C-alpha cells in the first residue's frame, strides 16, 4: 500500500471512531451547545468535520502517492 | 383547480419533459443508457448521487422517526457520513475496474473479478429482489405526499399512475442521463422546502430551534438520548446499524453503478469529499419532526409529522410546493431503480445466465422493454397489494450489504476465492432471512443484518483459505 493511502486511512478512521465507538460516551443532553442537545451537537460537528478530513486525506494521497496511470486522466 | 394542484401537476410534467430532453442527440446504446457514456463530471455525479440517495424517506421517514422514536433517528445523520468516508477509498477503485473492462452493473463487476457467471446471476437476483420493494415504497410515498399536499384534490392512485408513466418514459428515452438532469429540479426544490420548513417552524412556534429544544428537554428529556422513545433501539442497535448501513450504502446496485458514470477516478474522490454536506438538510428535517412532536403531539402516524405541520403552518400553495418537491423526490430514485432492475434482469440474468450469445443490441432492447414490465409490476403492487412486499423491504438493506465482503476483498485481498465469496454471500443472506422473517431483529440488541455481515465475513475468509486462490491479474492488470 502506498504511504499516502496509509495516512489517508488513518485520518479517515476518525469519523468511525467518533461516530460509532464514542457514542456511549456522548449519549447525553447536557451540556446543550448552540441550542443542540450534546449527542446531536456531537454528531452534527462530525458531519461537518468529515468533508474537511476527507479533503486532508485527498491532499495526503496527492502528496505521498505515486500516481497510477488511471489516476492521471 | 386549486394552486397546490397546479404546482404539483406542473412540476411532474416539467420534470419529465426535462428528463426526456436530456437524452436528445445521444445515441442510446447500453453504455450511454446505464452509465451515461462514462462522461459525468463532478456536478452531474453529485446531482445523480444525491438524486438517488435522498428519497421520500428523507421527507417522511426522517421526520417521522424524529417524531415518534426520537434519538434513534440520529443514525440517519451518521450512516451517510460513514458511507461517504468509505466511498472515498472504494468508489475510485470500482470505477477503475469498470473503465478497464467496460462494466455497466454491479453483477458485471462480480462476473469479471471472480470469473463466475453463477455469482453474477445470484448477485443480480438478490439486487432485483431488494430493488422492487424499494421502488414500491417510493411509489407509495409519492402517492401519500401528493394526496395530503393537494388536500385530497389529487388522489393517491392518480398521482402514482401519472408520475410513474412519465418516469418510465424518461428512463426509456434518456436512461441515467435523464435521472441526473431531473435531479437538478429535485435537489433545488427539496433543499428549499426542507430549509424553509426546517428553519421556519421552530422559529414560528418557539422563536428558534434552541428554544424548541429547551421546551422538548423540559417535557421529554428521554426522547433526545438513546434509546429515545423506543424499547429496542439502544446504543448497540445504533452502533451496529450505522456500521451495517454505512458499509452497505454503496452496495445498492443502482448506487454502485452510478460510480461507473464518472469520467475519472478523481471525480469520484472529489465527490466523496463534498457529499457529507448533503447531510445538513437531514438535520432540518429532524427539527421539523421535533417541533411537530411539541405542536401536534397526537398524530397516529408519525410519518405524517412533516406534512401535518406544514399544513398547519403555511398557505396551501406552499403545501403544493412541498407536495411537488416530494413527488420529484420519489421520481428520481425510482427512475434509477427501474433502470437498474431492468438492466440486471436483461444483462445479468438473461444474457449471463441463459443466453451468453445474445448481442448487446438485444440486451439493450430487452432492458428497455423490462422498464415497462417492472414499472407495471411495481404499480400493481403499490395500488392493489401495498403490504405484500413488506418482508422483502425489511430485508433490502441487510441483503445488499452482504455484497460488501465480495467487493472489498475482490479489490484488495489477493487470497480471496470465488467459492469463498459465494459461501459467504449464501450464509449472510440465509442469516438475514432467518432472523428477519423469524422476527428476531434486533438480535441480541444488534441489527440482524450486521450479525449476518459478520457471519458472511467469517465464511468468506475461512472458505477462501481452504480453496485455490483467484487469478489476481484481473484486478491488477495494466
């Protein structure tokens, strides 16, 4: 596996950790942030952070991966 | 004639005309019909994907879940986000194989990777069995929305009949390109409707969503944390469900194939980055469901929450706009469902299973003919036997997710074998049928489909180790 893909995979694990495995820790109402119960605030934050994370993954792949023939098109 | 009726009817007609127009000057062969000639850039791909993914469930189901179940509804916000993260790595690889071998459908992919027509036919049949009830659900949702939104002026049966004949027509003439174009109207109308109502109703009744939540926390705090107002949908259920549906998302045959329409692997990667933003409207839909729970708490059917609250709050012409948005929101995914159900039957069951010598032209003509047959079948089910397919519907997501090990191992694991994938798939589907039909879903607190997926992976791995490996050159060939 190329280095960029490896780094990208590590980064992409973040939404899985926070949106699946961390759920037991955030299943509560308090503190209410920006008007949202905490569990909803947590989920919405990660929904908004995920595109940023994927953009980071994209840039990492671009920087560290040797492009394959089919990627160049 | 009331205003709502004019808006709904006008939108249905205009969308269909646009769909038909989309296919003009394109010579229709299988390549253009199913994957748009593999020429879609980021905008068309985004429209197509969003068009397929955000269905009537986004309107009725998500608000209904927020209304009657509460916090378990949040799973909808999570699984899409996980699915887009998976797609970032998966879809570009799927696209490359598709481009290299000129694939059109998901069973094509299995046939090529595993060099097995049996596997292809099986995948096609499971796909079609999952698609038809889903299609019927869209039909029923459309009828329901239009009838309520037009205040009964446009009957459910009439709405279903008219809009589906028209959908059928634009699929027939324009294929996937028609769906992508109609999606422009669908996306704009849906975002406007959901945005206006989602921001509007909490402000009108409570002066903002923060105050709305404050009132809800004061009245029903348990509703907003898991398991909400349900007995069974606790943490373990949500965790297993988002894993199942997050992984299974792109295993739907029509969504899988959409990856082939892109013009490059890079387009698919970029699309994965922007897709999560499309989850924001779901948050607005939740706001509507929660507001409805406070304002009109006695609805018998939670799925009515969105429409009932709009009806109570806004003038009838706006109700018509919502109805029209609901109608196109059903038409776009339906068009793609019909398209791929027909292509799977023609190409992967008829040609791959019974008549490998059939020419591509013949497969194309058969696919088009099957569009009419499948639409008619779905119409008959929706109009006369609305609950006949309910068991298949329950199994749909669980069923298509069983393709996941075959797709991922096929792309990334050299040791996988066709017998391994076949036995994993059969084991997975059997567990799904056993648990869901035996009413053991959730099983031990987990989503039954997830349990089946775990068994599937174990079988695929175990049997693959015991059998002779594949010719890996198919994936890695340059």
